[in-house]
């Protein structure tokens, strides 16, 4: 039976909700944390906080995690960010065999099919799943790619998180000017149709177990995000949307996915719903599931144990704010005073915060401090405000 759970990227905001969900079910929680100036380091729901190297540095991280698992065996390992999810997927078989643990991530062949945006769009095209027109982009095929996709369009790195590296282009001249630096910094890219949307997008969370059954979907309507041109949710509401769930479930079935998945979906002004990407790990907005009555970390544990899966009832109409990021939205958005619902609706029966709570207040303060320090860096500030 599982009693000890290790979180990778425990410094992230999602570590707060994941750790809380596990602690309330009686599990012992350990987290690898890159920096003391982080959400996870001050989170009261994490029992053991281990300073670790970055997961992207596989040469140092693989020996580090192996040595740790020899000294302190863990029953389940959950990645919380893209780098750690990819790392764990690559080394899944090796780690599970050597340390008799379970890695809560799909096998790499399946993982990369979802994580690589070009591969995912190809799969959607092959199976008739709604998606924006997308094609491989290079110096040699720019004219051909632009003819297929059209303008405006987005240059998108195949592998990235959030809105990093994504640039909008309105014509061939901009495409030629912006592509080289993105390719140099992020590698292989695609050109993707720009969806003329309403300013709102959707996030769908699901868990598909080892038997192919999908459990407890949670849909959030993201109404404020930062950076303003497209980024992380800072205000969302849980809703019911069976059409979105159906599209996402179909995609997981085609992938033969096993585990947690998180979809980003755009709705055009004409009402078309299109899958943009899959985040093959726990998102920062997972707390929207928790406040709606869905405990995804518990589903991960029960599936790893091959035990009967718990059943929950999802509550709709819950509002989730990422306060540290919402402060940034308020500072830069021209809609700050006339946005509905009002930014000043700070409290209420159905208003919650993903970066802290009255029971665990320090992460919110730490998030604001670390956010300010990041934005004091001119290079970081430029990358966020101009992407």
C-alpha cells in the first residue's frame, strides 16, 4: 500500500494543492524544491522539503534522485512541471524497476505524442479531432507553411510551457523576422492558425485509468490570464461543458493515455472549439478541481495501487484566483476597472485562492515576493510582456 509520495518541482504553486489533497488522505509528502524562495518551501502540507538540482539537468538530477530513493524509498512519484514530467517519463521504467516505486506519468512514447505540439496536432488531424491548422515551420518552407495556415498566425515551439516562445505574426515579413530567434532559443517550431477568440479559453482536467476509464472531468472557464496576450490563469470558474469533455476523452482514447491529463482549448467567436495543447502533468489550476470536490492526487494513488477508484461529485460555479498573478493582471490590463466579474470581488462563498489560504497563508506572500523579484529582471519582464 502507498504511504509515501514524492513531488517533483515542489517549488511550484500546484504543489500547495497536491500536497494538501494527499495530506488530508493521510499520506506522507516529500517534495524536491529548487529554491527556498518558492511556494512549496513555506507550504505547511509538505512534510519533507529537499533542496534539489533542476530536473532539466538530467546529468545531475538522475544521480540525485536515485541516491535519494536509496536512502528514503518512496511509493509514488508525481511530477508537477514539464521538465520533471518529461524527465520522469524518459526514466520511468528504469526508476520503477530499480526502486520498486510508481511514476505517475505515461510511458515516453505516449508522453511525447501529447507533449510535442506538432505531433499532437498531427494526431488530431488524422483522427478528425478539432484543432487549429498547424504545420512544421522552417527557413525552407515558410511560404508553403504560410499558404496553408494563413495570417495572422502563431509561431509555436514544439516543446515549451505556458506562453514561452510563442509569437504572433501578421504577414510574411514578420514571420521571416521573428522565426530565427525563436528557433534558435527553443528548437523545432510549428506555424499555427491564430484563433480569433472572445478572450476566454478553457481548461479540461481528466484522469484516465489503467483500464481506459475516464474519471471525474473538471472544466474551468479562464477569464483572466497573464501575460495578457495569452498565459497562465489568474481568474477562472468551474463550469459544466459536456462537449469539451467528449473531445478530450476522444483524444485520450486515441493516445491510449494512462494517467492525469490537462487540456487547453480555445473557442472562436463563431463557437468552434479547438484543442490547443495537452499539458501531460499537473497544472497550476489543479486547485479548481480540489475546491469542486475532486481529489486527483487520490485517484493517482488508488490507480497505482490497482484499487477501486473513488467517485466524487463535481460542484460547478467555484471561482479560483491566482492572486500573485492577478495583481500583475491588474497592473497591466486596460480592463482593470471595468472587467466583469470585478477584480475587487476578493471574498465570497465560492471564491478561492490557488496560491494560499487562511490555513496556509505563507505561500501567497512568498509568491508575491518571488514574482516581484522576477519582474525586476529586465530580460524576464520583456519576455513576458512582449510575447
